[in-house]
C-alpha cells in the first residue's frame, strides 16, 4: 500500500474545453472517480491567471458533492443549478460512502460520516440509518463529521472520531490557491507535468529515489490552453523547475484532456511509487 499522501493540483480553467453545464458536470464527476481510485488526499484548485470565468466554482462544488456520502447530500446541498445533472453521476463508492445497515448490524468501533442535528435541545448524529444516534462528548464541529460508534444495538451511541481511528481511504479535501507559484513555494516535493518535460520513462529511478521517503507529493497539471511553464511565466516565477516530466511522450492527439492526463499520470506514478 502507498503510505504517502498524494495531492493533485489543477487549474480553475480545467473545464474550459467543455461547452455546456452537462459536459462540465460529467467531466468533474469523472475526475472525482479518478481521485478516489488513486486515493488522492487533497485537491488543490489554483487560479490560472489567463482565465476569467467561473468554472472553478463548478469544479469545487461538484467535487465536494461527489465526496459527500449519498445519504447526506439532500441534507447538505440545497437545490442549485450547478447540480442540475447530479443524477447522472456515477457513484464514488469510496469506503466513507457507507451503505445502509440495519441498526442491529452496527458494530462498536464502526465509523460513519454524518451531520449533527438538534432534537429537543440534545445533539444527535444523522449517519444514514433508521434513527438519529445520540452523541457523547464534545460536538462543536460543524459540517460533515466522522462519528465512531461507542456502543452497539440496542444502546447505540457515538462520538466524534479521531483521525487515527480511521484506517481506510476517507475521501479528499479541497483547497484553493490564487497562484500556482505559491504551491511551488509551499510544498517540498512538487511534480510538474508537461509535454516539454523530461521523459518520465527515462527518469523512473529519479522519481522513485525522491519520493521514497516523502510523506506527501504534489502533482501539478496545466490547462488545455496553457502548460505549467506558461502559467508560471505569467506569474513571473523564475526559480528552476527540477521535477518536470512528460508522461505521454508519443501522444497521438494535439491536446490531452485534464481527466485523461490525470488518469494516465496517476497510473504511471502509482506503478513507480509501488515499486519504490
């Protein structure tokens, strides 16, 4: 198993080649599936300085929607036009999207995501079961929360789970950076993907050696119109780019779509990291 955290950075212009909301929505839903397949821990959406649209909002919203367990979506998301085609999305089916269970089948120590609901002034967890579950301990957190069951049926209770109590892949978080250059300065090891980079196939040993002891890596993708070098040039970033690789040396198309690029690169890196 890969023990490091994998972060993916992509521009807010990633949907620019999709012309309609349904096309944009399908593209983001596919991206969400790819991120879950490769256990991506964090998604960084950065601002492409040449782009002045609003696709970043759609990108973030649908990624968050896809990451939310289905039993919570109607509670967390109000009806909004950006989610008009959410019924067409393939399910994420990640470990934190727990299926329905009978109350008597819930075991002590099981973790489920939920939200806090007040009933008669007391806090309960809505975790997609046939009843609300009483919460023990501190419950100041807001939004979607990880709850761990502290007692089994018929005295079901839960508390907020600690991060070390979650052993499975538990979805991704999304953050926003206003410049790609800030990602370069913020993180220790950043892999840039570029058609003008070094051939990844010839530098497998270099990649393996560098990632071997890393707790996390950040993989950066450019847009359809501008590669990472061009985006950094727009930001007047003049530091040397050490880890910039071409993962598609013999591509048979003029441009590679963002979902195709991410799927291909993560597949290759997954193989390289696993060997190391």
